[in-house]
């Protein structure tokens, strides 16, 4: 592991200090990017982070929370009462083969940081490095490095492992990069900021037959295609035009050869909603559609519906504070406080169910989209994100 470079004693508050810290953090970011780890396998990443926090002189560093999560506690030295502010970054990568040709390209075949969690972790580490030197804040900053955001509900796992019982947090904040939002810009909103993310599987059972004698079988391909078409009408004909919902079929598997009508087929996909009532309605209508169409053709079909991540709901007072902090850093014209919610899922939602707080996006500049093989976090965004974290702690500590 790389040693902690130098000291910031005597130069904190200097205009160039943050850029020095961000430059160091960009090295860490590229190390994370080159050695990505999937959900709940972030052993090297979490060990590196824990070592850094200890080297920074943190009061308390604990590992293994929610399997591979890391939490560091830093007490401020400013006189007066203060709040305990939680700051969260995610650590895991995705099962995607990287298409970039860069020096820090993933060394792990089929795994890459395609969502910027390498940058999120490095950005929070940069803030930890900066704040650890003179601790010019009241209260306590709790740094939460979370595993398994990508489909593993690592935020929920940390909570179930006693995150908020073991660490006294009054409020919690999350920061996520946004491709094609200009560098130095921030974006958030009160209320829903990311959607509920649900998954489903539909198992269809018909009757197999020779492809030349379709009258002897019950064709699961036909049943499946009719279900796919009908599911699309749930949003267009059951959801109010002022509400939002997405039903997407992303997998359709049936058959093994070209001269057999398959006896079984399977569909898989996702549902995204912002309103729990819409979420309930979509699930209920899916059950009706699946059973009804299968029965019409003489087949059977079963819907397996899994509610993964709830809606990420920003709390008004905390969102207003996050907006004030961002505007104090970059100016009012570079902060959007009424962004349209995104249909992506985010398991920071579990933390916001337990504690008040806010989820904020910061610009990654022109780039490929998240979850694509060409995506790469922009190191120039580190200083902006770290400045946000630093100011949030420094200004949020007075009760």
C-alpha cells in the first residue's frame, strides 16, 4: 500500500491545499479502477481505505460492517456543540468488460468500475485526508465506505449489521457522479431523486412438440411474446400521465434448437417507480396479465416479483443545506435544486429511510454513460466532490 504523502500542517486553508489532496486521491482512484472488486468482494479496497484512515489519525476505524464495509470516525476540535454527520461512498464494481485503453485499465477480466465508485471512494478519502489535519469543525464526521451497491443492497446490509447503533449519526449524505453534467456543477431535489428498483422473473410452462406439428403443443414462445406486448400497456393504460413508471423486459429465454417448440420459457426484467401506490398497482397488474394471457393459450405462468431498492427520498431541510453548501462553493447558477428524478436505483435509499439526509449528484463532465464499458470517472471531479464534503462537515456541525 502507498504511504500517506506528506503533511498538510500549516497550509490548510491555502488555495492550493485541496488540489494537492485531490492529486493524491486521483492516484488512489486509479489504483481502485485497475483492481476492481465485485459486490461483497471488496476486500483489498476496504483494506486500503481502512489503512489510509488509520494513517490519517482517525479516532476509530472499523471494518467488516455489512461484510466488507468500512467506517471511520473523526471528532472535530472546534469549541461548541456539533452534529454527527454521516458521509457515504460506495466501493464495488460491475461485471462488465472494460473497453478503455488507458494505463489504469482494469486488470480483472470482466470486471470494471463502470459507475464511478472508484471515484466516489477516492473523493471521500480526499475529504478525510483534508479534515483529519486540523479538525476545524465541531461534532463528529462519520465516513461510511459501503460495499455492494450494485444489486447487493450493501447499504441495507450495513444497517442490519448495526451501522446506526454502532455509530452515532444525526444525518447522512451521499454523493454520486453524473456523466455529462459539467464539472463543478451539482444537482439534486427534495423528495424522490432516484426510483424504486424492482426485479421480476416470469416462468412459463406450455407443452413441447415438434416444430412441424404446432397443433400438438402449447407454444411458450407465443405466450411469452404476448406477455411482453401486454406488459407494456400497464404504463400506457394504467399509470396516470403525470406519474412515472417503467416496465422493461430485458431477457427472454426459450428453446434450444430450431425444430422443437419449447415447453418452457423465461422472461426477466425490471420495474422502476417513484410512488409506492404505483409500485403496488404495477405488481398487481403484472400478476393479472401474466396469469390471464398464459391461461388464454392453455399454458401456466408464474410471476416472481422482488422489490430490491426503495425510492431514494431526500429530506427537505437536509437537501436545502446541501444546496446552500454547493452554491457557496460554485455559485448559484451552477447548482440545480429541482432536478428531474432519475429512473436508476440506489441503495442509499435504505440509509435515508433510517436517518434524515440528502443524495446529491456532481458533474463528471463529458463522458460515456454509467454502466457502459467505455465509462471512466473524471479525476478532475475529485476536488469538487471533496470540497463539498469538507464544507458540509465544517458548516453542518453547529446545532
